[in-house]
């Protein structure tokens, strides 16, 4: 993955985390995150 794709991936996950009260779906569903 290039740097731009990594930043976009992280931004999507951060937005999901914030909008769902600290939960993530997809491959991260149920996994502990910091």
C-alpha cells in the first residue's frame, strides 16, 4: 500500500470509530483497539 492509501484507510476507520461510539466493523469487528 502506498502512503496515500494508508492515510485514507486510517481516516475511514477513525471516522467510523468516532461515529459508532468506539466500535469498528469489518475485519476489526470485536477486536480491541487503542
